[in-house]
């Protein structure tokens, strides 16, 4: 079974939520924080899973909260360069 992803670096294994410093909620108020899983290249919104993070000791990715965050957050492929830095300050 092959899963197509846009990962920049192919992984030999997934990281646990502990290794990824997974936080199941945004660490600061959402107005100032755009680095949620839903905005990450590794997040699969259909299954609410991650291509990089899994449950402890299992290949099962478990459920990833779209409002969560982890150390491996990366902007999506089509986002302009460094857009994630200024996005919280743009008028909505």
C-alpha cells in the first residue's frame, strides 16, 4: 500500500506524539497562531491523521486534532514563502 504525500524528506519511520512534542491544542490564542495541523503539509484532513506522527509504539497514526501542533509543522506546498510568519498579523 502506497500513500502519496508531499513530504520533503522521506521517513524511515513515523515519530511518536511524544517525540514530536504533539500538543492537542494551539499553545497560544488562535488569533496569533496559524501553525495548526490543519495548515500543515503532513496533515491528512480526510482521515485526521498525520504522515509524520503516530501513536506510541504502533504504526496506527491515531486521530490528530486539526487544531493541534507539533515540532514537525511545515507550511503547505502552495503557501507563499514565509507567509506563515505574517499570516497571524494580516487583517481577516
